[in-house]
């Protein structure tokens, strides 16, 4: 069987880990990356260097392959639509990405699908440019609709890793410039996530629900506990909600673009668990996700293998988790710059049950994601101890 040649937009670590997994099979990848070398482009069979927002570059990539996908959301949707109209499949379909790129459209979809989420309301596009008194009045009236201050302002487009999210404590606080909406500040006890897998035309399956623990200094997800330590009814509710998000994305995408692939691929749904025990949708990503990295070392098949299989036209694999796991991100040390040096790697690898995944980035910066490690063990507590022991031995410095 000849497997499809795959074109991936984005030269980051998610593409890299997908290609790593795909090498078990007779796979072929072309990667569009703004720079070379880069983690994903390093392992590709063919590299197109170009901007992910440049339609010409995306069409160039599409002309070389049988199927196109993206490991990052910030790519040209118009170019993906053009590829679809030329008969080149895009997975997930361009209509899925168009919906996800705009967090306001995402929120609308969750409302339409009857999914639980924080109350929200639109803001005027020119909010930041209004005179201070008008701005404060606009914020005061909108905040009232979602339960009052403090509120969370979110840019509709372009945000990631918390950029594009601002907590406003009063009408006088300076809002972020750009089209945005306001959302109630959720009193959550935990942030949960579910990675789901969906082959074209089939029902989605989901890995166990995990807890994401954030590092306030880096504003990044720092650690993932898999599975989350919650009662079965909460875990069930999280899975059910995440799968319903994927189904809703699929329905909306098919309605908008009947010829498109719909929600086929790997999806991550980020959720809040409120202090009163409700599961709320935060946002979805149409690609493998940091919260699913544990699947590489703790599951029958990783999220990257699933992604590859779906792109290649193979059936998805089992989502079974064999052992409790703890994933920790490996970030550049404070003050680090230049070529990365992995101090203590051998010592970290000596911890039982630990696997280290380094992304091959050529330059380290403080708090930059340079890799991750996963520890598995018989109990979640032991997995956490092993992971922390390994990370405490490893530092990414620069030279
Ligand atoms: P990004 O797409 O940049 O990751 P998110 O919408 O996930 O943005 O927000 C980043 C973080 O901000 C979340 O992980 C959470 O910690 C916090 N946050 C987002 N929305 C809310 C909210 N409504 N209430 C409280 N905290 C929030």
C-alpha cells in the first residue's frame, strides 16, 4: 500500500515528533517552515522555506504532496481553502481551522452546541482607541453582562501561551488592543485537557483526561498529570464534553464546507474544573498538544502516531493508557542564551521510568520550551517523584 505523502505547515516540535513516530512506516513528509534548520524541518524529506501566512508558500507545499496538515494554527486559511478547491485534502478541514483561529467564533460554536463555558460578550473592535471615559463605560457595561469585575479580556486572534489574554480588575484597566471579547473570570480548581482522535467519517475517541499545571513565571503549561486525579464522574464529564466539542467542530465545518475533511485529525480540548465541580470548555486546538505528550511513553500509541495515521489514510490506533504518567516541560534556564547545552542529561536519564524528548532547537532562551520529559510508574505519586527528580538534575544552559 502506498501511503500518502504528507505536507506539514510549521517547523516546530509537534511536526518533529510526528515525523519521528511516522518513521516506523514508509512515510514521506514535506515541511513548510519559516526557517531552516528547525525542529520539524530537520527530519523532513523535503523542506519549503516560507512564511506560513504566505499563500504562495502554502500552495507550493500543497503541490508537492497528497495531503496537507498544520502543526500550528497561525497559517493562511485562504491558501488551505484554495488547496481544497484544487482537490488536495486538508486535514483537519480549513473550515475547522477558520473556526478555531477566531476564539470569538469558537465561543459561539460552544454556545450553539449547548456546551458549558464561561459567560462571555463581544467588545467593540476599537475599544483600546476610545477616549478613556468611553472605554471605561464600555467595559463597565460589558463586564456587567458576564457577572462583573474581574473579567478576562481575550483577543480573538493570534494569541498563544497566554499572550492575548488579560485580566481586567476595573473599568480603568488598560485593555489589549485589537478585536476581542470579555469572559467571566472562572473560579477554577484545576485546568484539565482531553486529547481526542478522529478519523474521517468516524466517531472520535479520547485519551484519558489529564490535569495541566501552569507555571506562573513562564505562563506556560509546566506539568501534566495523566490521568487527572478526579472522581470518575468528573473524568467522564470532561471526556464527554471534549468529544462533543470535536463533534460540534465537525458539524459546523461540514455545514460551512461540505467538500472539506471536517474535524479529522488530533484535537486537544482545554477545560476548566470549577470549584463547585462543573466542567467548562476553555478552547480547542486542531492538532497534537502539550497535554498529550505523555501518550508517547504511557500509551499503546502516541498522539503523534494517531496524527500520522489519520493523515496517511491509516486507521487510528488504541488510545489505551498503560501506566500513570507525569510530563514536565524542559524550559531554557533563566538567563540562558546561545547554543543549548543539556547539563545533567545523563543523570536525568538514570532515573527509572523517565524518557527525555529534546526538540533540537538551535537556540536557547529563558523559559523557551526546549523539550519535555515523561516519567511512568505504578502510581501517579511515584511518577511525579521520578519526573521531578529527573528535571531537577537537568538544566538547559547556553554557550
Ligand atoms: P492561550 O490560547 O493563549 O493558551 P487561554 O484562553 O488558554 O489562552 O488562556 C491562558 C490561560 O489564562 C488559561 O490557561 C488560564 O490559566 C487563564 N484563563 C483563560 N481564561 C480564563 C478565564 N475565563 N478565567 C480564569 N482564567 C482564565
